[in-house]
C-alpha cells in the first residue's frame, strides 16, 4: 500500500512544494510553508473521507433530533462544567498549568466510570504505566481496573481504540502524540493538528468519547494551533494557584451545554474533591466588618456565587497607582472617574488597590457597584454593615444598570444569611416573595443614591 507523502503548503496562497523553502515559489511570501500530508492516490487511503454517507438536502423541521444522552462521571462539579456528563462520541479538550491536577482529576473520573460499568482507557504519553499506577494508589484507587496504555504513536493508539472499543478514552497529552506520516517533532503545529483531527474522526465514527489533555503557553493559552479548539466539542480550562488547595475548572466552549460554567475543587491527599458551596472560599472570615470590604453576587454560568471585593486606598504620590487583581484594571480607572464626577468621592491623589478574594476572576460589569462601595469604605475608614451585599453595573453617566438574573443572585444571598442589599431598581423582586425573607433590599437608580443609602445604614 502506498504511503502518504509529506508536502509543504503555503498559508498565504495555498500553493504546495515537495520540500521546505524559505520563500514560497508561487507567491514569493517568506516563512509561510507549513508541513502537511499529501492526499494519497489510493482511494482507500483518503484521510478526508466523510464520516457518514452523503445525505439528501432536507429542512431542519424534518430532521429527527433527540436530546443527547450523558454519562455522569461521578464528580458533580465536573458534570456541571460538561453540561451533565460525558456525551457519546464527544471530544473534550482540557488545558491547565503543569501540576494543577488535570491528570489527577481525569484518573479519578475514569476510575469512577469504570466502577459504574463503563469500559475506559487511559493513554499516557508523559508517564510510564508504573507512574500512573503509583498515582492511583496515592489517590486511594486500590484495585482500579482502568486500562492503561503508554504510547505516543498515533497509529498504534488508533489501532488500540479500534480493538478495545472503550466508552471513554483519555489522551494525556495531545502534544506528545505523533504520526509517522509527518516528519516534524511531536508537539509541532502540524503534528498537533493532524493527530487531533484523526482522534476526533475516530471518536465520531466509533462513538468513543475522547478527552484530550493539552499543554498551555506561558500566557496561559492552550499550546498549538487555534484550530485545535475549533475541532473539539468542549474546551475546559483548569485554573488556580498551585500554592492554594482550590482549583477552578471553566468551560469556554461546549456544543452540548452552557459555556462559562465553573466547577470548584479542593485538592486533598486523596485527590480532587468537589466543593458544593464555593461561596465559602471566596469570602474572608472577619469577626467584625472591616473598611474596604464589600460582598457581591456574581454569576459563573448558571451558578450564583458570593465573592468578597476588597479595596485599599492609601496616600499616593504625584502619580498614584491603580492596581486590580481578578478585575479589569481599565474598568477600575473608569469607575474612579465616575465616583469622582457623580458621587463626589475623589481619589486622584490616592493609590487604589482592588482584589477579588480567593483568586476568582470577575469579568462581568455587575461588580461595578460593589467595587465603588468598597473603595469609598476604605477611603473613609468606615466599614459597611454586617451582612451587606451589593451588585449592579454603573454607567459613565452615574446610572446603576440592572444585572442579569438579579433575583437568583438575591436568593443566593438570602440563603446564606445576608440581611442588607443595595441593588439596581430594575432588579427589585416582587413583593411577598418568601425566598427573600430576612433580606432588606434597597433599590437605587444612581451611584449617588447608593452612597446616600450606605451612609444611612
């Protein structure tokens, strides 16, 4: 059988060359030739054949679409991020810093799936089978029957998947896998793209769910070509400080569920354990209220979470500093200008530091009101009342805009025992709702109204 040949394709004009050249012979562009595999002349070797038979053109209304079935992984926090569980034939890409716990979590999930009767396969390209076995014993997975394959050659991995037919397989990691059809080293753009494409096609054709572990760059983005994220069905990011016991796993793409869902785990001696009440880790334990602290309710996907916003305002020099951790620094500068213009609180000669407790990153504008109240509290040295929360977006004209799903945020605060809330007027819930018993709600329309309410508490 004839082997596929390597060729070099230009990114600019699409022209090809049998060998690498510094300049494309067709469009004369420099450094645009990328290694690829030439399509074989043998019909049976066509790597780009369709996964299914060609169908007739039809309308969406005539297509019989059913809900996809999901297999729970045994970890509620992971299932939440995946949208309910593993989908047959789905491809998941999970990335994170070295040592964050990717392999640990996936090994725990495979063991749980195997014990529930699912056939599993763990393909390791970075460790030996003995090292994986040692980790399983450290995690307390004694007697685990998870199948392990230490291999990095794509063709052998595909042959094993075809022979074993597991319900779910983990490839740890995609950057270590290489194909003999390419001459470049494992981890190169061509190898990662080609191996991921073959594994994705194998998953769709066989129904095996495949989880690809991906490396990340120094900036925290997934290493390899951007097309890698387009190929897969779900992209997860593992976040957290290696010096902290808490880990966050976030979905940024999910064809079978909601995006921006978040799962919270705690690293223990027995591996990663789900945290059912993550609000507790994002709140500092103050015996008494302290200046510069304000609690807000943020939304991570469908989950409302309480996060403490801390601010410190101190005397600055001629060039005061503005520093934020977990919040947008440019937005902080804008909020300070709004605070001065529409609330009469000047920080132009003060250093302002803002932090979201617990290492969480807040990207939604609903944190604006809490940030401004925390800054004012620190500047005046007066703490906010005990059991106080606030949320809402603040505009440049000083108006307080509503936050999405405000009533769910208030219900979460009431459930955790908070008693005073300053919220946008549009988020004011209906009267006589028992879900908000014990919570005094102060609706405001402008930032100066919010300041007056806080001063009167």
